[in-house]
């Protein structure tokens, strides 16, 4: 190995944050708090274990992903309801907010839109923080368990990975063939999943989710949303996914309407102001 003489000095350079967020518009948490104090449940959708369900949320409503029956991880996809090309952008959300998201942080949409689609307004697992392994909950680093990676690493045909569950749910919701629905499925928010990177090898790890029945993650819909949620075949993801071995439980999606409708002071977020000429 050709280690340069100044290796230690080079390594000692302090990191800088890639995307300082001091110029990001700060969500008006007080306004969300006032609105959620008046909300009532208007709908709910059950997500069966090892399966996925779709749901819609009008702009200005809240929705919750609730743990019921047992510790279970959920893989969430979100789209602008009337334009599936605008969808959750996990990578950019990670670049802006870090590897895991919680109250006061947002789910951002894909290019060329890049605007907040949902704001997290309550998280009953916010006490977890970061554990001694560097693990935390609700990550935007994993992708979603899928039959392609499973086939690559283990062979076989497994049909209840989150990717397939989301594809089936979306195909049924839209009334289109699987092959047309699949390209819309994208990297997820791993709700309730406890993950991190190992310090020595930098590998993506998971561990048993700290979620318990009654816990929930709550969002405010900034725009009209179509969602799909998969109850991961990994269950609490303490051991493995992409199999029928783990204990799996349903998840519940609850939709809430605030008394006064959409929060008055908050207009629908504008799409990105970049002119898209790309220097041409
Ligand atoms: Zn999964």
C-alpha cells in the first residue's frame, strides 16, 4: 500500500455538511400543532402482513402509520396523486435531513419538482435517538427489499418482498398490469425500521425495531397524495427479510381531517424554480 507521508494530516481534515439547511424554509410546527389538535379520523386502511395497500390523502389532511398487534416495519411510497412522475425522492431527502427522519422533517419530491410532499408532525419513537451501534429509526438509506437482489444473493423466486407488494398494490389501485405499475415503485421511507451502518465495514445493518403496538408516525399532506405501504416480510427486521420465516403483523394507515380544512397560512408548496434550461 502506498500510504502518503501526510496521510494522517489528510485524514484529520474536518468534514463540512454537504447541504446546510439554514436556508430551507422552516415548517411552521405551531400551525401543524394547532391543526392536529382539531382533527378527526375520516378513513383508515389496513395493510395485511407481507402485503401492501394503497391510500389517498387530500392536501391539508394528516395521516398516521400505526403499529397494531406486533412489532412490524413498513415500506412507504408516496406520489403526487394526479402525477405519478412526481414521487418521493429518498436520496435527496437523505442529503437534506440525514439518514433517518423524524418530527419537523420532510419527505421531498423528485426532479424537476423538488418540493415538500409530506411533513412529519408526530413520532412516538422520537425518544429512541441514536443507539450505541449508530442505529436509529425511520430511515431513508435502505431501498426496499426486492426479489431481484434476493435472486442475486440467494436465488429462488420470492414474491412478497416490499417491492413486489408495492407493485401489486399500485397495479390493483390503478387497474393496470404489473409491468406498467412496477416502474413507479421507488426507494422508500422505512417506517419503524431500525438501521445504521457498521463502523468497521460501513455495511448497512438492521436490528429489531423498537416499535410497539400503539406507536405511530404522523404526517401532514402538503399536496394531494397517493400512498402505498408494505408490511415488510421481515416483520420487525430483527433477523432476515425476503422470506416467510419472520413473524409479521398488519399495519394501519389512518387519515385525519383538521376541523378547518387545509392550514390557512400554508399554501401548497411551489415546485422548484429552476428554469430547466441546463445551460443550453
Ligand atoms: Zn421489506
